C-alpha cells in the first residue's frame, strides 16, 4: 500500500480518477477512517460521460492523516483483442500541487478486469 504524504497546514486534498487505454470503465472510491469500519467519503463514476472524476476530501485537512483510500475499478473491452491493455490511476493533489499517484496497468486478459488500488494518507 502506497503512502501519500501531504502537509499540514495546507490546501485541501483532492483525488482524481483516470481510466485509460480507450477502455470503458467505472469505479467506486472510498475514504476509510483509520481503525474503523467508518466510510468518510463514498463516490462512484465512469468514464463514459463529461462529469468530472475529481473529488475534494473532507476538511479539516489534518483529519485525513491515516485515512485509507480504496478505489475499485471495473474495466471492459467491448471487442477484446489479444493486444488490448488497461490502465487505471488515482492522482492525489493538495491545492494545485500534485502529490503522487497510485497506478496499475496491464493486459486485458479477456473482456473485463477489476483492479483495486489502495493507499494511505500521511503527514510527514
């Protein structure tokens, strides 16, 4: 699990979801409270519309320290070919500064893949 480091005090945290390689995809993004089954943020979307796939994390910024970010993807290749690949990404921002990203890519291996990315938010 990748650690995403942010500063306190600092601008608001934001995550942006990307599904690449010209595939059809959907996602479910969850922000988990550490040491608990409490979900602080739960958002879903897909890459087949013009809606923004970026989400502001809750304020105050320092409350995000130790929270887990989980993003489940479902990526579909409508007409799969042996050379088809997928890529998914969760990009973390603090204000206008890119902090880091968590990414996965690989062969489609059939019509559908379901990657899942996890990270934890940390202050230095």
